C-alpha cells in the first residue's frame, strides 16, 4: 500500500476523516508534507490520551504519606561543609552537566519570542533570562576551575529564534563548544471531540510534550550520548524562568551522594496550605509530587508535631538526576496530563477559525512523574527569597516585578 493509502486507512480507523476532506483543496506539495507528518504520528496513542480526558483522577488518601527532607537553613556548618565537599568533587572532576528547559514562548508575559529572550529590568539596564543563567554558570565555572556543559532544550516553535538570539549575543560569553542545543518532542493538539487540529500552514497543529518529555528528547537528540562521552555522572534540570535558580548547588548534590540515591530535588515551604503548587509526598513507598488540584483539602491543611505542614514541601523545578536515572526514564513512557487550551485551526474548507473559548486538549508529561520510578529521593529545603523568583505572568504573582525585587534583594545582600 502507498503512503497515501496507508494514511487514509489510518485516518478512517481513528475517526479523523475531516482531514481527508481537506485534501481536496491542498496543492501536491502540501499533500506530500501532510501525508509524511501524519504517517509519523502515533494515532493510537493520541486516541488513548483522548479517552483519558473522560476519566476522573482518583487519589486514594490512605496511600499518601509525608516525605523526609533536610532543611539547608538548619544545617550546622560542619554538616554543610561535609556535603559541599562531596558535591564539589563531582563538579571539579567534570562529571556534572546542566540542562535548561527553554521550549516556551513568553505568551503569558506578552513577550514576542522565546521566554529566555525576555529582558528583566534589573539595576536600570536590564538582563535577559538567558544572560542571568549564563552568569550563574560562569560564576560556578570560575569557582571550580571547570567549564560545565550546558544543554539547552528548545521547541520546534522557538529553536530558530533561540539559536539566532544566543549567537547574536555570543552566548553571553559562555564557551561555545560547551553549549549544546536540542529540541523537545511534540504531540498533536485535538479538539474536544477528539479531532486532530490542522493549522493555517496546512499541517497538523503540534504542542510540546511537557517538561517530562525532556528525558526522551535528551536520548533521541543525541544529547544524552554527548553527556556520556564527556564522562558526566550527574545532571541538573531546571527551567529558564527562575532568576534565582542555583544550577550548581553542591549541598544538594552532596546530599544525593550521601543518601546514595539517583534523584534529588530542592523544595521551598508552601506560602500557605492552599498555594497552587505541587507538593512532595510518598505514595506506595515511592516519591511523588502531587498537583495542588489533586491533593485533598484535609491533607493540604494537616500539620505535624512541630506545627509545620505535613505536605508543605513544594516542587520548584530544581532537580538532579544521575545519568543512569535519565537513561532509565528516557525509555519509560511517563503518564500524560491533559490541559484545555485555546487554539486556532482551519476547517475542512481551509478557512481559519479563531475560537473565543478554550476548544482543545494539549497533552503533557511532567518531569516529577519520573520520581515514582525510584525508591527514594533526596530533598533539600531551600528558601523562597534565595531560590525561587520565577518570571511567568505579566503582572501580579511570579511576574517581572516580583522577580526583579527578589533578584535585587538577594544580590544586594
């Protein structure tokens, strides 16, 4: 069977005949491109994901228990020095790498470009988010006499703009051969009836597969092989938008080594029981992060003997993995979560439809769902004012205004 026939059969099997009607108005070149794209999409997986949107998420309270952590602020100098020594050894030996997840556009910020190219108004002259991260890493390089390999994950949507921006700014003085750029995986967007959306470029509309896709993207892109060639043993994975992110925290690394675990994470205490953040816990004896929407209210408010929230350690996208852990997760399909979004598309006549309401599903895997594949995790509790100043929203909470204040306050100290 030819590729057109193969595609037709597949579209009929999975109830996607609306795409076939569109073929009547496409040029030969557009047809070929669309056939190629559809034949590379796992429609069975997409329909399975669509079916999950009809099911309720069930959390069984009795399976959830609190998780242990160590508070950095309460450590004795001797304890901290011991952990730092363990961590520093790995960094100095060149066995440490950093991954920055930078696949997003600055949509919520109303910034016309990749999020990392957003300029934060600090000290009157401003700094780009990529620039802040590059400075952070250069400082660690100077301290440990090393050049840490920096892997930047873009998306198909922003890769070209990101590369051009970094080249134009000479990678903010970072060693070019130690910056490795790779792209994130994607999944089709589908409407509320399970129909795949076609964009005005006459191609299937795709959305990035979430930060949980980082592991498989590292493997498929060859970045993981590159890490192994360089002798990397530990990998830090963080986002592009936290201007206080410590990408080389030797205390966190030392804690992971001491505990003899393959994964570690930094937490900060929830501002209040109902702050909209995912929190660490254990389920069925394995580490897990539960989304705020999935944690029963009664549990969110529970306190321990010291009056602290039992489920108060929030996940702030500050994660460490051994290279073996990344390899393991990259081969295990993580669970996908669905988000309802507003996405334009073209109808069967080729006319663009711009919806007024949310009209489609985007499927994403979350990085913290990988935690459940391991028996234990090392958690280091940090401080909001020292570790967490994200730039997510145009105004209000986690905005450029709050990030600027936290950043300047931290560096003025």
